[in-house]
């Protein structure tokens, strides 16, 4: 851990799942004083050895913190946890909401922040388990009109610790919209990779022959190889779970439909993630949407 300086803010991080754990470690490496809370305490406890204080209640974690970061599953869990944190909140604290919650829940959370006199920042992140562990996330950040230079400066050490790049956008909602658009592309690639591998197998085509055919061509994609390799190697160690990918596909579909679009691809993605979850693959990496191609829990 580097030595703490007077300019470093104290941070409360709520949620030490796949993403929160890596983010916490990088905050600690940057010398930022950190209190963490996680519903399942054992998932946060390894951070004690790195210098974090692990709290039993969200209110204890946020009490006195300059900046609160939420990295929880979805809008309802963020709302529930921040409501529980209420007794520890103080007017003027900055709340950087980094979970992917979609547009409707973002409004609810912004209202909760207004009620509590918190400075609300809409800060979803791009990148998965490894970029989170390596401090290489991209932070999409947007604040209210008054998210002045001084607020940006106050949160900069936090975003610099967890990310390689911060993209500032001009109003709450803009960061979530960019995140949804980006995840729309990721979900489409992921489900297409799984379905294409399943189709190859069902038609008696060697999936490796398919991968070799596209390699280096215009339709090639590193993401195809990443997800197809996970399927072929049967390695579903989660970087991003099927369950949460399904949540995102639903948020993308809702956002597009609210804007008047037919969201055929997001609908199909939501259906595939939902079916894979129902088959028992929800905790696996999103590559396991592949299993949605089959009737049972195993292909063939
Ligand atoms: N993984 C990625 O690639 C990635 C990338 C960018 C953004 N995101 C977004 O970042 C957020 C976290 O993702 P993750 O991959 O870190 O997920 P994760 O490993 O599944 O962690 C989810 C976290 O939310 C907590 N949680 C769930 N339901 C809760 C509830 N009702 N009350 C309190 N806590 C609850 C979990 O606590 P327990 O430990 O007790 O279950 C855990 O801390 C999600 O919004 C996700 O969409 C993920």
C-alpha cells in the first residue's frame, strides 16, 4: 500500500462481489482509506489483510466517508442497501453509483440521493473481473449540473485507482445510457457466439473449423474467440454471470422499447440468459448462455 496523503478521500465501498473486490484492492493499493460492507461478510473479509475495515452494517461503512461507491447487483439491491445505510449518511457526501441499474432505477436512486442531500454521480464501469482486478476499468461518469470541477477533482483519485480511463459525460443518465448501448453490443456478441458454437456442433461441423474460417477476417472478433474458447474448454469461471447478463439484457430491452424501438436482439438475449439461468447456469460466466440452445442441462 502506498502512503496516504491529506488529499486522499476516505471511501466506503458497498458490495464486494466479482467487481467490487478488485476495485477495493486497487483503492487500497492507491493508499485510499477504505471501509467495505458486503451482505455475505465472508466475501469481504479477505480485504482485511489488504488494509480495509470490514463493517457489519452499511451505515457503519458509510459513516464519515467522503465518497460512497455502490457496486451491487442491480437497482433494487442498491436502493435497499443505501436505505439501510441511512443512519450513517451525512449531507454533502458524494455517492458514486457504479452498479448497472438501468434508467428507471437510476431515477429512483437519484431521488434517494436528493432526499439525503448527497451528491449523486452516475458512474457505471466497463470491463470485467480482470480489468477490475488490474485497475483497468473504464469509468463512465456523469453528475448533476453542479458536478463541478471540484467534485470531479474529489473523485478523481478513486476513479484513477480503479480505472485506466474516466469518460465524463454531462448529466446524470448519460453514463448509464452509454453503458446500456455498450452492453447491448456485448450481449449480442456473447449470445451469438454460444448459439453459433451450438449450431456447429448440432450440424456436425467442428467449431474449431468455424473459428479458423473467421480468424483474421472482417467478421472476426476477439470476443468471439474468448467466449467460444470458454464453451469448448468448458471453463465457465464467471467474469460476468449469466444472471446479471440477463438483468442487463432486460434493462437494454426496456430502454430501447421506451425509446420506441423494436429490441429483437436484446429480447432474444434476455430469453437465452433467462433459459440458461432456469437450467441452473445462472452463477456461471455469461458464455454459459450456450446451454440455452439445448432442452436439458447438457448439450446434445
Ligand atoms: N462482472 C462484470 O463483468 C461487470 C462489469 C461491469 C459492471 N458490472 C455490474 O456491476 C455490478 C456488480 O457485478 P458483479 O459482477 O460484481 O456481481 P456479483 O459478483 O454477483 O456481486 C453482486 C453483489 O451484489 C450483492 N447483492 C446482491 N443482491 C443483494 C441484495 N439484495 N442486498 C444486498 N446485496 C446484494 C452481492 O452480495 P453477496 O455477496 O452477499 O451475494 C454482491 O456483493 C452489477 O450491477 C453488474 O451488472 C459487472
